[in-house]
């Protein structure tokens, strides 16, 4: 990695202010809902109020008579216009993927399942007319509990999926049962990783317009994945793919919830095509709570064996995962994206993972920031703290005894995944110092001794994760339909400015800035002279979009490759114009010079014009200074870090206050430190939110009780502390930039750190687990129950 | 229909509106002021915050008819003479926005906060922005930006030279 370290730092590594900000700060944005087209109509969708019901009759005729209404359709009316929505990952041979039509025709399978729609001249008229649609439902028992769902007596969400079982999966590495032999401790826990609502601040929205004469369709969608939408819209409708243009304009957050091909991504273009007029649909927040995917929702049964002197041996994890009512784009694969992460950074000798996906009458689950890896990290980091407590060891010391040491990299874990690099020692030492760990432990002992009503706890999470999705070969082997490569093209324009065209598009990640920094250093063209183009399948036709912390680790390398090709082409042209041998032309900071004759030089800007005018090109070199590249990674990106949380727990009220939170992450080479810090800040906030605040709650009839933002606690500024950040830098050895993904690390790391802290604060009272979110009521009850179980127990 | 007369970002608008029309829909759909986005339907998120006669309001909880006679400032009217407001500048310099969807509301709520308390503590900033949700930043840099903007605005009102200029090459 000396090549990376020795490169003269021009833009990479600097906290460049973002190119994106100017329009976002001044309201000159193009959110999908901002788009107004001549003659545009508004669509409103009627959603089932029942979680599970047969649809026996739908009559839209009265709705058509309402003022401003142009059309109204039931699911049956449009059934010939589309086919089932896609699921892109077949995770096992036994996986059942039942039909999922954009509008339900036979049964409503979750509260919020779309059954009919209205198209009107304005959004108020469309919403009003929904009241005039008559639907007769024959209510069925709602399947809400995953354990009950598997009973033979259970109602079936899909008639042809017995026991509501979508898939089963098992993998064994070594013999877990054998690790129980001898004098070992076996620790078992059941963790509940609760259902979350992603809550990107921009609700989903789709606008479509069609040209019936040519069959062309243009769709604006608040999506993370315009390229996916294009392919799947073509497959779903049968429209020729080349006639479809998808634009993801400014997208206001995604966190996985916009990594999908939704019913409305099909419905709205179909309506535009059918009616010959532009159509818009924008979900309300409460509608989105039902109609946009949820995250997590799994039961995690874990069993760990460890020797009496604190050496981990075996780990068995049984997952029962709630698919919800249908499989969305990646639903069944989400728990399995964490399949290699359960052993974490520790040297287990055996590991078994089983997973079963269960259908219920709830909103489908799918990717939510971290997607499978937060779930895995929660299990391993929680059970490590539980084991340390049972062994009477300090949780840091217990981890040290078991983690992969710096000298052992590259290291292949028991789950078969190779970690290329890392320095857990350094990250942990730094985090301990920043938190003032020893001082806090002293204070903790004092508070315990004097029976303070406010107790403090320290929680640890020494996480790693696999991101940078993904090697195409691995994706193929695991049943995914597409690849994981990424594409970039660089065009140096006649005026010497450059465009970088990329296949990943942002929804807050700062691609325009980070990628311009990369290209600036590679090309020697000033940062301000480079713009990045994305998010439009016509302007950036080749790409696999943004998710899984892949943009820098995968697309960044494609940009570097393309830039190097541009430089090589320019070198050929420079040699030709300077009448030198290409081998004698050196490139540095935008200038090509003949070795030994530095006055004989051409700038990359001069060469761009020369390649444009093409008056004198070398033999075999084509005009225009441009190049493209595709990068398909060989392996995943493996960032890591140590997060420590200090929490105060009021033992009389159960209230939790985070006193301090330290995150020391190692994401390899950092292109823009401010942007990386921002990713960690927001990621940690979302993980803390899972630990303390958020849960999607259903009642026994399958109604989403936390159905509005009033009832679902997205933390506001007073609910969160400031974050203390630092990093160690261990360059990745598996990509030429030395970078590792950062978009999900905070979320992956933070949830167990916080829960471990809460439990550490009250463990001396007999508490060994608290279900997330650790609300005041749950914490208070846990303390009360533990006190009941241990007579005389007092704070 | 109700006849209203409102000043929006310095421009007078006379319109007939349905009594139930929300101010935010009037701004967005009738006036094309799409810099003010909508993030929820329960007045929780604060994304649609504007200044109404100088005070921050969630424009989804105000009827257009109620705004009759008022002067409204949206994010699109906050810059003056091509100069960003110090809060806009501070959000830029402190990386206090990522996707930017909450940003207009967050900035206008911050402007209101600083007008009432020019030198807030970090805790007062957090409490003051409680009605505005952000899902990207974890609020850390937003707090820093408001503190930074407050410092710049106090320096300016003291006759000092705050850095409030628009960066080169950026048109506000």
C-alpha cells in the first residue's frame, strides 16, 4: 500500500466542502415530488385496512363520478398490465416466492396492501375519491406471531406455502456440538431484534410520463436503484428496456428502504402509459409506514461455548426471520447477508448457522442500513458481554483474549471469510483512552457501593463487517440474479473540465464530492473543474446502484481505473505531439513531461483539446480524451472498529441517558474525513435508535399500532448525545485505493454497545437482558423482575 | 374559496384557495416553492418549516387561509443579495447536511432559534430543534453549525466581519 501512502495528497484526504450543498441549502432541489409536468395527474392508492382478508368485490364506479377524477381501477382491472414484482435472490432450493402483484386481487395480506386506485387532477381530489371505492372484504385470521405461524393449525398467508415457511437454511463450519465436551461453559440466550421502520426523511414518490406513439416511458422515482428499476420494469411489463428511462433525482435518504422495486414503480408508469398523461404518486408518511419496507424483525437463539479460562470455542445461531407478507426485492437474503458475520472478530473453532424465513400478515421486511450485519453483530457482541460476565472477566480483556491479533492478518474466520487487514488492538486502545474507561469503572464501583439510584454502565462493541457489495461470483453462487461490479466513465471536455459518469447514485452519501476528489488526484484536474453525473439511466446507463457501502470501495476503483486509462491515452497523445517515446513521458499533477526535458510538456487540458480537435492523433489512437472502466471486486470490504458507550440508568424510573459515546473506526484510507465522520454520526444514531427508541408494533389483529410518526420514536436532537470519533487507518489490501466501506459501520456497531452499557449498569441487580428498545418501562420492569428474583437485591 | 394575500419571499401573491388547503401545498403546488419539502403527515418532522412573520411554523399545520396577510420566508428567500444567510453558510462549512431533505426546515428553525437566543448552549440548541427530525447526521454537526452560525451572527452584529460570503463559483 505504499503506492497509496506516497501519492502526493492533493484532494484525497482533505475535508473538501461538498459540491452537493449549494442547491440543498437554497431549496433549488429536484425531489421527485417537486416535478410538475403539463397535464399531470395524481394517483392515490386504496390500501387494505385489514391485515388478512379475501377480497370478494371491488366497485370503483362511484369514485369515477367524483370531481376531478379521471380514472379509477381495481387490482383486477389492471391485472393484465403487469406481472409479479421481483425477488432477486433465491437463497435456498426450498425457497417459496409467492406471487406479489402491484395491486392485490385475491387477498389482502397486510394492512396497507394496495387493492385499488384513483387518478385525479389534483392530490386532494384523488385522496377524497378513495372514500367512494367500495370493497367487500371477507376477514381472515391474521398471522402475526412467527412461532404460531409455523403450527400446522395456523392460517396461511399464502395458500400454497405450508406452515408459512418461506425457506430454511443451514450451514455448519466445524462441529459445534463437539465443543461442548470437557470443562466448558455453555451460554444460551434468545435475542429479539425488533422490527424497525427506516424513515428516510423523503417519503417515496414516483412520477411517470409516456409517449404512446413511440412506447417511450420516463420515470422519476425516489429510489436508490434506478438501474434495477429499469430492468425490472421492463421484465414486469414486457416493455422494451431501451424505451425505459429511469431518473433518481435528488433522493432524500434511503437507508435500504429505497433499495427496492416497489408496486408504485410499476403502477405509476403503467397508468401514464394507459392514460397518456403524466402521473404522480407520493406516499404520505403514515402510508409509507405500511407500504415501504420495514427492517430487522428476527428471533435470534444463540448458544456459545467457552472454556473456563475464557477462550471461545463454538457458536450456534438459529434465526427465525419475519419476511412479512411478500418477498420484496431482497427480503429473504437480508438475514443471510450477515451469514459470515456471527463469529465477529473472534477465533471460534466451530460455528453453526440456521435460518428460517416465515411469512406473516405484516409489511414485508427488506434491507435496512446494515442489512443482516447489525443483526449478526448484535448477537456476537451481546453474547461476548454475557460470557465475560459469567466468567467474571472484564469484557475488554475477554475480547482481547479471543480476537484476531494484528499479526494474524490475513485471517480466514471459521465462517470461511477472509479478513484482509485490521488492528483491533489499536482501535480499542484509542477508544478506551477517549472514554476514560478506567475512570468510569472506578465511578461505577463507587456508585454501586453507595447504592446510587443512578447507576452507570459501559458497553463494548468491537465489530467488523463485510461490505462493498459484492464479488459477482459470490453473488452468483448464493443465488442472486445480478452481479456486483460497478462502472465509471471519465470524459475530459474540450475546455479541460471533466465529467465523471458513475453507476452508483447518492441519497446523502456525497458522491459528487468524494468522486471528484478521487478523479482530481488521478487526472491532475482541479476539484472545482470536475462534476459527477449519476442517477439517470440515459446519462449514466451502466451501473448497479447504491447499497451495502459499495460506492467508494467498488465504484471508486472503477473511477481510478478509468482515470488511469485517460492518463495513458493522454500520454500517447503527448508523446506524439512532443515527438517523444511514450515511455519517456512522465505524468505528474496534470502535466506530461518528457523525461530529461521538463520544459517540453503538455497539460492534460491542452491534450483534451488536442484530442477533441483531433488534427494530429498518433497512429491507432482515437479522438476524444475519455475512457470507461468496470470494476468487479474479488472480495468484500472489511472495515472494523471499537465502539464504547457509557450509559446512566435511573434505577427508579428506568430512564437511560447516554453520557458519552466513543467510536474509533478503521475504514482504511479516507478520501474526505468530514464525509466519513458524517456517515459514522448518522449510522451510530440509527443504531442507538434501535437500542433505545424504535419499534414497529403490531397488535394481535395485524394492525400497525405504531402507524404514524407520533407513535414511532425517531430520535430528535435532545434524544442523542454528541459523538466522540476517532479512527485508525489500516489500508485495505484488497483494492487499489486502500479504502473500506463506511456507510453502515455506525449502525452495525452501535446497537450492542448501547444495550451492553444499559445492562452493565444494572447487571449487579441481577439483570442479564433487556429487550430492545430499552425503553424506561422495559428497563424498570427488568430491574423490578430481577429484584423479585434475588431477594434483598438493592441498587 | 377564500381569497388570500400573502407575501412569499418578498413577492406578493393574491389567490383564491380552498379553505382546507395546507400552506405547504399552496407553497409547493400553487407557487412552485418546492424548496420546502414535506416529510410527514402528523406535524412531527419539521421538514416543511418556514418563517411566518418571522417565527418558525410547520407549514403543514397552517392553512393557506390562515396565512392571509402574512409574510412568509422559505429557504428560497433566505439569501440576500446573493449572500447565503450565516446559518446556510455554517451548515455548509460544518457538513451539517447529507441528503438535505430536512435541511430547509432545520435551517429556518435554527434562524428562529438564534433570533430568540443569539448565544445558545449546545443543550439549548438540541432542545430548540426538537421539532425537526434528521435521519442522516445524528444531529452532531447540526448542533455545531448552529453554534458556528450564532458566533458569526453575533460577530456581525458587533460590527465584526463574519464569513458569510458565498463560496466562489456557487450561485446562491
